[in-house]
């Protein structure tokens, strides 16, 4: 009898699973990660056949960790993927169908145990187990499920090291008995994670062998800590105004970390060596802080560092004592961001500190960043992707300030495409502008009769970057504006990114307003002055429409029409400047009445007040106060 094989964590009896899936085979075999022979066996290299192969996972994070291990699992008549489904912190892709899977596999919902999403995969007589599970997981991953490793092929020789290869369907489990590759053949991976594998000079081997730290380093790059699966653990879902208080972390039975609310109720638990998953992260979202004060001092540093690193990537504000922070394997700059949180912080300051923390954590623990550091000496590290900023302007007096703001962006590869719409700059003025930019500057002249969409497309034609960003000449930007959007592009998988219009300076009233913040999420709208899109994607949707207004809305509609996703990042890197109403609302193509910004605000300040993420690195000049009256809704004289 061909066995039905089950792998993963199980919160229900196999008899319930058998009944739910209408499986008639009485022969079950359950894989055990602690037994390498279950994944290899003496017949390695021979075909493996299963009547039904069932992957059971408590989260998508866990299911992705299993993926490289399934390379050795052969084929089955039917493959079932069961994922616990009590929470969906991202837009559900919906049940897969044959037409939805690019691989052509026939998939559909099946009856599974209560509380689980169950998908069945078939492909004629036999289906490759790895191919089937990868198809389901990539379909269920929001946005483009591209490689988090930028195509780097990673292999692991121990099943327990599978989390180090997370984020890429190209990764493989390669038991050491399978590593002797003929010199004329192609080695299956670029990097091998192994503590014992060696290769003779005349043997074909990987470009790099990465060893897990036996003496973990505290500089943030220790190989004792794996990358974070940022497609499921990310800043998405951060709550600027949490509805509940602290969530306590306690040490539970068998070394597990328990999450307990103020009333002592156990809400979730993470076992030793287990990653923070998307469902546990979702439980933290409506909490003000994750509190580590009741953790014993002798807790395992790797276990705590793994949780804190994932929480930091997710933007979870944390209260950690100096004694607990000492020795964490996170890097000094990340540890310093953890030390800044206080229960005395206002909501805006709490969010700003979270933004700084998650930005720093992503530099360490995003898979592409972590692997780029680990393998840079082998020449496998990917190059930084370039961004071309399109600055289209009719206002000569604002060119210098606009160029300055782009020049101060922290993203390393930035090109400025300055499109002069209806006027020209020459001679010393232009030379001084280009010299001061300290970035590559391309100047494009556009006839004053051209419509805005045509002007923007001229800028795109002259641009060389892989990504196109649109920035306005009269608004204010934080120096991390492009960096944060480029980070969000990876963990969201979105085609178009930007920020909401959250902070607005109303010149007519001489006040600053803040509209209700919505946190990071998928959306159908972002501010036109913050848009970031792939050059190829922009070309595929036809570029900007050749119209004089609503060009941003047209692009949003075009991306949605082709099935693309739009993602809205945090709002603290951008502040809109609403000029006094003269002519067409100070030249704005989007011209709602000033009252809209006043009525929809949750906070107001007198005069010009920058949000913390812009103010912290601001070197420009504030507008001169035109009026000195106070708004009756004014909260304070500074963003708090």
C-alpha cells in the first residue's frame, strides 16, 4: 500500500484529518524533523511515491520554512496543504483554481478540519510534492511572490536550518550524502548552510559554505539568527492608535515564550526555536507595547533575540530593560532604538520610534539584506536597485529646494530627472544647481503647452533607474522617504507604492493639520507626490495618461485594472503644502477646499510644524508665518 504522508504540526487527530479529507487509505506516515532519515532514508535518489501527501502548518511562516525540505519528497496522487486560518492579516488571494495558478496545476478548496484552510492539488496521475506546495504558497502570498533572496539559491544540509533559506522557492534541502556532484554537472545551489560539509579541489561545490555561529556575535550579523520572512512579518498592519494596553511576554513550559494579556489570559505561545508568525503578530497589533519585564535574566539569548528581531521588523513597540537588551544579537544601532520606547510617549512619537526601529531592523533581517552581507565576499551579493525621481515643475523659484530634498534621500542609488515645464535654466544657475545636488541630474525641457501627463512621460523617457518615483516641488519629504518605500516594495509585493496625505500645511490659515493615520496597508489610493513604481510596470500600463489633471488617479486605476496591488506606507515622511487660494488653488491639480483638510483632521498645530520623521533630519527653511492667530483646535506648538 502506498502511504499517505503527513508533515507539520498537528492540533487535531489524524482520524479527524482522514475523515475530513475523505481519504480511504489506512496507511499513514508522519515525518519528524528530528529524524533526518525520515527526509532522506536509505533510498535517497530513488523515486518516492505517496497516495496523498499532506502538509499541515500552523501559519504561512511555518509552511514556507517547510518548502525547501519538500525537494526530497517525490510525487503523490494528491497533495493537500492545510494552513490554520483564524486570521488573515493580508488580503486573501482566495481559494486557488486551475486558471489562477501559473503552474497549471489543478487546485481547489477541500473539506478540512475546522479552523484550517485546506487546498487540494492534483495533476493528472502524479504531482510533484514541492511543485504543488510552492504553487499554493506563492498564490496565497499577497502581491508578487518574488524571491526575497533576489534569486540566490540556498541549500541546507540539516532540516532544522530550513528557516535560514526562507523566502525563495529555489532553495533546497540537500543531505550531505547527496552533495557529491560530478565535476561536469551543475551544483544545485550557490550557498550551502552546513557545519560539516567539505569539498576537495577537484569536486564541484557551492560558491560559499555558510556555517551557523557556535559563538554568536552581537553585531547584528550573527548566523545564529535566520532572516525574517518579511512577506508575512512586516510593518503592515501597524496601529498608530492601539486599542488595548500592554501584552506581556513570559517564559512558559518547555522554554516556550507565552503572550499574556493584562488579565493573565494566555493568548499565544511560541516554542523554543520557532519563528514569530503572522497570526501571533496580528495579536500584537492592537496592543500599545510588548512588555518583557517578566522574562527571567537567564533566558536564552538566541531565543529572545529571534523574537525581538521579528518584532522589530514588524514595528512592534517593545519595553525591554537595559539588562535584557545587553547581549542581544541585534546590532548596537537596533538595540539603541529599542531603548527609546516609553509608556509616556504620545501616539505620534510612539509611531515615529516604531518607524525608526523597523527601518533599522529591515537592514539587518530582511532576507536579501542578510544574505547580501553574508555572501558579499563571494561576489554573489546583488547590486542596489536605482530610483529615478521625476521632478516636473513650472516654478523656477522652487527648483533648488526640490532638488535639495531629493539629494538628501538616504537611498544610495538616486537619479534626479528635472523636467522644466514652460521655462528654462541655463548658465551659472544650472551649473550651481547640478553641483549642489551631489546626485546625477538630467535636465529635460518641456513646452509649456504640454499636459502634465505628457511632461511626466518625457521625464520617464530620460530616466535610467529601475524604479520611477514622482515627487512634487513644493511639498516636504523626510530623508528616508525613498528608502522606506523601497523597503515596503519588497515586503508588500505591491506594484505601486506611496503614502497617504496625512500631514498638511494650510498656508491660507497658517496651520498644520493631521488627517486620521491608517497605518501601513494595501489601498486603492496614495498621494501623487509620493508614488513609486517599477519602470517596467509603468511601461506595461501605458505610463501617465496625456491629460492635464487626475494623472495620479489614472495611474492608480491602470495598475488596479491589470491586477496590480497598491500599498500605502506610513505617512510621516511626507507633508503636503496647500498654497493660499489663488487661481487654481495655488497651481494644484487636486483642488479640494481648505475646509476638507480642517474638518477631516484629528490634530492641528499653529503655523508650520513638521512630523517627527521629517523634522529629525530637516535642513531646509520653514515658511514665514503669514498669520499669528491661533486655531481653536490647536493641540500644541509642536508635534508630540
